[in-house]
C-alpha cells in the first residue's frame, strides 16, 4: 500500500527515481509525487494519476537533481486529490516527507500542532510528520535529533523517508512495520518499499527492521536503532531475482505474462528443497492444531490446502482469513500457524502471525518475496521462488503456493503412513507432468477461451460452482473475475445451489461449473446435479470438464473440454483456465488489467 523510492547519487537521478517508483506502482496508483533536492532547495511536484502520466505532465525528468524521493499513493486517509498527495513539506519548505503506513494518533498530533500554529494543507495522517520535524529541528538544530523526537511522537505504522535542506546530500528514512530497504551500489544508494525499486541497478540490499532508521548519502550509509541511537550492523542481502523477469517481455499485460510463466513457477515449487518441506511437515506433525491463514487469494489458497491435506493425509488443518484469525481464542503454544502470502507484507497476515507468536505458538509461512516482513518474522519460511509477480492480480504465485501445499500434504501422509513411498513417488511424478500440461493448454486453448470470454463479456453476474476441492478453486476463480474485470462473480459450493441460490437463475446470471474427472465418481455425479438443476431452469452453464466431446450433449450451454488428467491436478488446471477467462473478459471490457481499480497488491494497512 503506497510505494516509496529514493535515490542519492553522483549524477542526475531523476530517471532512476522514475523507474524505481514506476516499478512500485503495484502498491498503489491513485496519485504520485516527488521531492528533488537542487543545491539546498527542495522542489516538490505531485498530482493525481499514475506514475507515467505524472512524470510526463509535470516534466519531472527535466529537473536535474542528485538527491530525490518519490511516492505512489493508495489512498487511506483523505481522498485522491493533489493536496493529499505525498510528499508533504514543512511550512518553511525545508523538509519533504513521503510515508507508507498509518499514523494512528494523527488526529491528536494535528490538534496539538494546529494549536501551536502549524497549518495543514491536506486531510492525511502523514502531514504531521514534516511539521514535527520542523518543530524539533527549530528546537535542536539537528536533523537526526529532530527525527528521533518525531518518531517518539508517532503511533501506528510507517516506512518514511525525507530530504531536508539542512542536510542536502542525504536521504533519511525510518521504519516501523511497513517495509523499507536500501539498495547499495558504487557511488549511488537507493531506497525502496521493495527490491523492485532498484533491482535494475544493484542486487545488494539492506532490509531495515522495525525500530531502525538510516541516513544514506551517495557513498555511505548508516543504520541506527531509534530507541537506543546505537549503530546497527546490517547484513547485505543478495537479491536472487533477475531484473529481466520484472519486464513485460512482449506480452500486452503482466497478468498474461505471469499466467504463461506458470509452467516454470510450478517447476520451481516442485524443486523446493525437500528437507525444508520436511521441517514444516514436522512442525505440523508435532503441533496440536495447525491453522492455514491468508487473505484474498491466499485465503483461497489456504482453503485449497485444507481440502487437499485432509484428503491426502487425513488431517484437518482449518483455514482462516488472516483478519479473522486474531478472534480465535484457542491458539496455544502447541499450535502452529502456517501463513501464505505472495508479498510477505500483508498487514492482516503479519498481525495473525504476531498474535500467534504472542500466544507462544509456532509460526511458518509460504512467501514469494524474499526479505519481506513475514519471511523474516516466522520460525520457518518456505520461499516459493516464483519470481516477481507484478500484476496486482495474483496468478502464478497462487498456483505455486497450491503446489507447495500438495507436497506438504503428501509428505504428511507419508509421515503418518497414510501412503507409502511408492505412492508418494507416483504422486510426485504426476505433479512433475503438470508444467507440460499447463504449457500445452495455454498454447492450444487460449484462443477458444478468448472466444468464450468475448461472447459473454457483457454478462453482469456469474456464479462459480464447485464441490470439494473444486470449491476453493471456484472461489479463487470468481475473485479473479471480480478483481480484474469488475464483474460480479460469486463462488459457491455446488451444494448451496438448492439452498436458495437457484431462485436467482434466469437469463441475467451465467454459471461456471468446475466438474471433476469422472473417476472422482461421487464428486463428479454431485457436481453434475448442479448442472442439471441450473439447466432445468433454463440457466446458462459453462461447464469446464474432462469428459469426451459429445458425452453430455445439450447439457451445457458452452463447454470447455480438457484432456484427461489425474484428479490431483485437475482442479489446478481448471484454475489456469479461469485465470485466462477473467483476463480475456477484462480485456474485452477494456479494463486496466495490471492495475485494476481500488486494489493494491500489497495491503500493508489493517
Ligand atoms: C490484497 C490483494 C490480493 C492478495 C491479498 C493477499 O488483498 O489485493 O490480490 O491476494 O492482498 O496478498 P499476499 O501478498 O499476502 O498474498
């Protein structure tokens, strides 16, 4: 939620700052602003709209500067207006601040500062920061002390950075809960909400921890703890992602590129160190209760895990939406919380983990972004290695997380002797076939899926139905449709239809039914009942199934027939189809696919 980037170098930095902030747009794109130091004067430019538009309209690249910070906003406090856009300046113009997070006591601070004569131009919580810096600088004549005094006043969460005419060659930043990292290069230093902000320039990063602040100049940096003021020696983290994988590579949208990357990312999840998965399985085995938590897509991934692990290992691991988890009262030191998060920064999920930790429970996580807050907080982390996922809509990361959960289910089943080694090997070879199957489907069926999406893109309501493990697949598929196409899509267990929803069936609602392969006899038959129930009321059904062509003549309104695959990968293959269906519906509706409205990839506020 909100992105921060900063550069301090020897030459003009505006281009690097532009690239940095543009690569953080997935965190929010309501408005954008920069503060650039020119000798010892600060120039601030800001406006509503996306990064590219802003830089072009305001001619930002023409401003020469060696020190600058930038911000892309996802509005929380205050509407999307120019006045509410970061950076915010002190009244004398000597401080310019960008911030990600929420200052929870900002109302009190604002009242106090107003009484003291400070004027506010915005409705944001952030604007108290430059005023506090100004106030304390005037008292102490020292920027660092002014910062420390300011930080002591702030409640809530922040990753913040500022430049000041009093120290014109530096960027100063501080962190509590919201992510912030430094990029270290020769003669140039970078700052970013994540690695993407500087991955093109350096692979050496320093991840700031809560309670730390940093002062960065073009050829040095110092990190200190803001409670003790003691210097902290920080390890350099080597970024393993390559910058090419963050580029669009000829695809019209990141979403499509990332869907097409799935054969590779599934392979990466299958290549995760077996011993690491064993360690997590061991934690599950030893715990009294293991909870799977996530939000949005990752909550559905957790639900998928709940079904798969229950059927593979005969073990019920309840899944909960992270924001709900803190309401549970039976978490103990014998519990384990296994969180799932692409970004590793989601506030709700981090809070669930902190809550669990406070009860003495063990914590583990499946995370995509290395160095992220969740990856560093938990007792054991599985880095999924899916590479940067730029589109706000999660596709490849979610599918890879599911593959990891299947492996955990299988390993747990083996440990509990529910399956033997041979069955385990067989299941693993089935999973190994999956990347090739996805590749073939993407190549052979995407035209057909495009056609169906194009024929029905005007439909305003969709029901997504599935039973058993196909139910979380239906939920996740419906979420894709809502997020990217802004079309009402409701995921539901097939059995729910007859408990009220059938009344909704008419020609203004279409249904998609996720049908299991026939060998899953009971589930197959039960799912086919749903199809019959809808068709009996003349409702439209798009059936995604594995039967032979013509087997279900006239039963479906549209059908998408997939090649026969093992029941273990059937629901996952259907998810890939649903991702493409949502994508093509969104392109037919001319949606902003990679940056859909009212969404941010990484929600770091509660
Ligand atoms: C937000 C995003 C969703 C995402 C969820 C979890 O709600 O808009 O797309 O699925 O956060 O994100 P995480 O990074 O924790 O997987």
